[in-house]
């Protein structure tokens, strides 16, 4: 039973790590898109 709990904890930890790394990649991509849009429109107030 303890071995099963350890396996479940490791799998959950792995899934959380993958989810967080995916969110970081998404956030970086969003920031890049925002910067490109900012420069394409000539900045704020243009």
C-alpha cells in the first residue's frame, strides 16, 4: 500500500511539473506576441 502511494505521488508530481512547464511556455509565447503587436501598432497612443 505504501509503495502504491509513492508511485501515485511521483506520477502526480510529474504531471504537475509538465503542466507548469507548459504554462510557462504559453506565457512566454503570449509575451512575445504582445511585444510584436506593440511594435506593429507603433506603440501605445499611436
